[in-house]
C-alpha cells in the first residue's frame, strides 16, 4: 500500500508528533520501505490461526485491593515540567 | 582485577585480598580512562557508587555476604534506579531522575552489588548499533570505528573494554545477544516472564526481557540467579522455581541433541560465519553431543511480524511522553495540542519517531486486521515451529548475527538494512523463548558469536551447554587489549 502526503499528516496528528513540511518526503520514503517489508506477511495463509497476543498464554493475575505503596504525590508532582501542590499544569483547555 | 570472573572477584572480596571500595575505585578509574573514547556510560556517580561499596564492605566484614556483594555491576540506562538520572538514552528523559527502583535494581541492591553507572544504549532500546542514542554513539572496543551493536551497546562495550565486570541489558528483538556477539561476550535473554519488567522502561511489552551481558556463561549464570525472581508488580512475571544455574553448569551433556534449523544454514548465511559455526558443531560433537537437522519453516517471517508488533506496542507505550507529568516539554507552544506535537517532535529522535508512526499506522482504523492481527497470527505459527522443533532436540543452534560489527554510519540511512541485523534473534522474542550468544571466533579481528535457543524456562540447559563449550575453547577469554 503506497503512502501519500495526506497519510503522513494523518499519522502525525494521531501520533501527536509534529512533522516539519520539509521533512515529509524523507519520512514518507523511509516509512514506505518499512511498510514494503511488513507487507511480505500478506502472502501467508492465516485462516483458522488463533492470534498470539502474548508469549505465554497466561491470564491477568488478581490481588487483594489493599494499599501497597505509600502516597508519593509530592515526589511525582516534582517531576512534572510545571505543577502546583496538587496538580500538573498544562495550557488552558477550557475557556 | 580487570579480567577476573565474578566468582574470582567474590573470592577476592571474601578472602580480603581487596575491599569493595578498592574494587569499585579500580573500575571507576577504568571508566575515567576508557569511557571518553568508547562512550559506554551515560551517567557515572562516584559518590553514590562508593557509598554502596562502603556499605558492602561493612556487610562483608560481618560475613553477611552472597555471590555479588561488593561487586560493581554496570546498569543499562533503561532501569529506573532511585535518585539516578534514568534517560533511556533519550532527550525526552534527559532531566528524569527515577523516583523509585526497578525490580532488577532492587535485587542487585539487596544482594549488595554496586551500581557502577548507567550504560548507553539505542534510544528507548530501538536500534541495533547504538547510534540512535541522544548521548552519541558507542564505539566497539575491538575497533573504535565500528559499532558495538545495540540496543545494549553500552553494556556490551563496558564489559568488553574492562570498565565493568558484568552488566545488565534488555532484549526485545536481539538487543542482548547481538551486542554480546559483536563485542565477543556472552549474553543471555531469558524466557519472557522470568525477570521482572517493573521499573524497566517499556518498549514492546510483550517482547521486552532483561538479562545479563558478561564474560562467560558462568558469570551469566550468577547474574541470572540474582535477576530471576517473581514480582507481583509485573503482571506478566511468572512464578517459577529458579534453579541453581551455577550448580548445573558442570552436568554432562554427552548424548544430548542440538537441532540445526535448515532455514538458518542455507545459502543466505555468510560463508565465513558458517565455517565458524561448523567449528562450534565440531567442538560439541567431540564431547558427545548429537546434531539433527530441524525446520523452522516460518522463521523468515520474523522480521516483518516484529516490525508490526514491536512498533504497535511502542506507539502505545510511548504515548506517555507528552510533556505533562515528567520528562521534556517543548518551550514554545500556543495550546495543549501544539505542546504535545512539539514536545514529541523535539524530544524523540528519528528512529523512535519512525517506529511510533509505523505503530500508529498498523493500529489505525482500516489497517488493524491487515497488519496487527495478521502479525499476531503469524507469531503463533512461529511459536508453533519451535514447539515442534523441541520434540526433536534439547537446544537449537543458530548464528547470532548475519555479520560481524559494521562501521559506524554504514547503515544509518537505511532502516530496513539495520533491521536485518536481528534476523537470527527476533523469532525467539516472538515465541518468548530463552537464548544465549557465546563467542565462537573472529573474522578480520572482529568477534563472531553463536546462539543457543532453549525451551521455555530452560536457561539451566542453555547455560550448561554454553559453559561446557567454554571449557574446551578460549574465545570468551580474548580481550581487545591482548588480542588486537
């Protein structure tokens, strides 16, 4: 499947990665190379094959609903690029 | 001290030949001398390491000592270590100081090992040459113009150059075995689920697995003994009785069978590497091991399948880097949307962005069935091939890499050529199987490795066979200083 400039813009939007318009061509050509590589899968007949999402067929373990870690709110807030004593701060989204 | 095994270091410490502080100072000094030309470490913190060494010396003096107490270990910069800068070799995490320890770091700390520093790697473990690091490429100690492999290139180069006795690493598609092979070392990727991924920065969660890079199978056995432990905080960590890998090293292997997949020993295999692998087969035959041709008919599909599944999982895992809760945030933006777009444009390198875009593509509406679901189905076929193969043999022998180390810059413009580096390693990640790379010889003065792949949780057999080979060969004892 050939990619178009429109696809690159859509992927940039979905992945939330800005792609400078001068780089679009090179990004496109490298992605096409990779998609050509993965397209070789299409020749394989996979009818009636169960998809394998995980290396070991295990189920999600459950545990008792008890607190295991102490509250580290302040440590984590400190890591944020901008925060006050209760929240991470981002540009205003609701006027 | 430079070329001593972990067991010898342990003996030296318990016999009071040297203290942990002296040992740690020795390796910190090696780093000071060699790191400027090799670039294997991103972060070294003498004060922290020496404090740990003093604590270890106290433990040793009180006879509260186990195999790794007082021994400095280099830690791949993918493992969160409390108070240490933990970057995953990305600008995105250049300002990130981990607020907690990963399970792997916690285990080394409990054993009284010394964190010698955080090693360089491909950014977010995406690469096979260590050239995608934000902190610059790592150089191969055997020839500084060549790559050390990746993504655990810093860990491999640190051990190969004698800056560290052993190192931790991670392997999503070959990132332990390929650099081990290219640097003349032994590197073990355990069964998926044996080592906890808690606090290990995620790339492709269904494939990522941590393991050791060291100078021998014996050292790897000792490292794995420490690293393998059940952890409730990793929902994919398996409850498994960890055997004494060291005790098992000397078990006789005569009469056992190694399988040779015909798909790996075809005309595509580099003829010089084939000759070296034939010598490995010869060595094993001399100690009574049988060989049998087996088939892994879907192995040629491993790379396309991997480059759907790994980017898909990465695109999801790396969505957390948005400039809100930690890590890099762009300086200028007009609104929240632009903050995300610019933060991720500026914070990620080209290869990481490429994989996020590929992952986004294969998961996007209209393509999910054709790519992601298709890849998961072929993943099942690949895993079934191994299941059938292990009905016929105890282990599988394979090349580690299609070539020896290549020159820095040789493959950076062609991502697909770079991806081919992992053609012999990736299928075991997809199946979740354990595999090791061990040194087997040299081509043009650059190391060549071979791979042994085992059944699920059969690390003991892999280490046993590798150790037996290393008892009758000395490739693993060669060092760049003495042998180049």
